[in-house]
């Protein structure tokens, strides 16, 4: 009997083979775990506690985390995505004063502000490292994520006995470049789909590690080499599940496009350039949670091959 496939675990301290391993994981499954990523376990635990306390605040306080023009950039209340899910959002995390503004919205304590600031700074360093190593693995140089937007989503799945076996988040791909997930080490539920077989693989928690998912823009950027992994969240047991997801998004004022260095006579661009915000809205209007809307941007050159 063939061994059941599992999500690869990549050690960032394995510097010699890190670029190659990152690219291979992005191509084969589009999902992997990072260990020795540089964020101390103590800081991860403190951040999880701070997020839990913020998500336990009264609804009227959490609603202050709002964006009237773009609901996805603010608080997600229960019954919008799921009856037992809500989420706070720190949009454009790297912009000046973004953390301070979010903490002011939430009336965060000085200690909570300090933890959130330390955690987001550590994440920004990790994002830069991942970007440079991925480019290195493709034979390129530079800083892949330098100009992009980072959106931090703090999620609470409030599971009870009646929700066991239900879906907490439907099968979907993420819209952006990459997602770095600080999952719940005590309450599992994340499942990733093997694109080759359709098999759902349980992404079992490993304390002190982070999960990385390739998104739709990551697939476009790599000219189809990377897999925009489909994944879902299931309720395995009646307990609160807290996760913290960092969505690495493309720059605001640039079109999403295939990296020109990955295009040649044998590898024409698979996608025409497009606006990311337009694409996010198309995902909703065309009911394309798993990235089907990307087909609308398949390049003419590719289609007539």
C-alpha cells in the first residue's frame, strides 16, 4: 500500500538546500511547514494569547475594526463566512502606524501592543527571507515581497458539540501571493488538497512551526510552476480554534503579471496582466473560491498554442 502523502517540513536553518526545497514544495503541493523560522515560541504563544483576548471582546468593540468600503479588510462577524467563525484584520501591516491604528481600534493594552508590534516585525523579516530564497531557488535575485501588502487576519473558530464534522472554512485557494499561517497547536482542522490526486491531506499541527500556502497570484507570478493549493478547515472537536494568517499580497499600484525572467520561447506567459482588486471581486462575482477565475486571464498566446 502506498504511503499516505504528508505536508513537507522545511528547516530554514538548512541553508544550503533551502532555496531548492522551497521551490519544490511550491511546485508539488503548494503547501509546507517551516521550522526554525526565527520567531521565538514564547512570542508565538504570547501573540496567540493576545489574539484570543481580542477576539473574546464584545461584538461592539470588534466592529470598530472596520473598513466600510472593503469588508474583507476589516472585522468579519459571525454568520458572514460561517456561523461559528469571526476574524479581526490588520491591513497593510508594514505601512507606518498600521499596528498602532489597529491597537487603538481595539483599545489594546500596552502589553498587547508590545506583543503585536514584536510579532509583526518578526513576520516582516521572515517574509523578506522567504522572498529572497524563493527567487534564489528559481535562479533569480532580488526581494520578491518588498513592495507588497501584508494583511494579518486573526481568526476564531468557536466550535461546539453540534459543529463536530462540519466545515469551518469551505474548500478554497487564497487569492494572494503566499499565506503564512500560525495555526492552532491544540485544535487541528486544516486540510490541503493534493492537486494531482484530489486527496485531502490533514495538515497536522507541529508546535513552533508555521504553515505556508501558495495563493493564486503566486501561481501567476511563477508562470504556472507553483500550485495554488486548495484547502479547507473542518471541525474535528468541540473547542475554540485560534489561528493567525498573514496574507502576502501584490503591490497596490502594479498589475499582477508573470515574472519576465521566467518567460522565454519555450515558456510563454500563461497569464495576461491584471489588477488584483479586480481579480478579488471576480472571485466573488463568479463564485470561484478555488481560483477558477484565473482562467479569465489566460493569455491569448498560451491559448492558441
